[in-house]
C-alpha cells in the first residue's frame, strides 16, 4: 500500500479537509505525490508569470487558507505521460464522486483539465488552460 512521504503530507495539510480526505483515500491504491497545496503571494505571482497559473495573488484557489486546490501527480512523476495523468485523474474523480455521494466530503472536486466538468470531453477541443496536476473544490465559501 502506498503512502505519502513527509513533504507530501506537509503540503496536503495546508489543504481543505475535503481534499485531504480524497487524497488520503487515493494514495492507498495509487501512489502519488503532492506537489503543492497553499501558495503564498510570491509563489503565486511567480507561477502566474511562468504561465503555470491563470491567476495572480490572491485570486487563485491555492491562495486560500486552507487551500481549496491541490496539485498532485502519480508517482514516479513523468510529465510527458499525459495518458497516465489522465488515468490518474479519472481515479481521483471517481473516488471524490463516491465520497461526495456517501457524505464523506461536502464539495464537488474539479480537475484542471476538465474546467467545464463535462468529462469525457475534458476541454480538449478548446483553448482552455490544461492543468493536469490540479484538483480543486467547487462552491467553497
């Protein structure tokens, strides 16, 4: 059974409890690493300038405390294997949906390659920003 390493656990602890619950269930069957939870001002603006985010501080979902977004990828990380990241995202979304239906979490999870939540189209025919590692909670107040 896979489990998160120290850095992944620390990053996940900066996230909303729903994201923590989902990712802690995911890692039991699918080895993955948490790249980022909460992002401060300097980091958020840096990733915006690098084109890795469409949001400046403080409007990003990673900027809230706790963070309502998490960046996570299957381990070992292979940025060129987008099919594997898509497969992983399907697993995450399936776990999140079952947890939502069972009342284990309160918010819908959205994947950063399916902003319109119209899976299986996954925004592939649009110019939408495709953020494979990104998962976020919707309708969090």
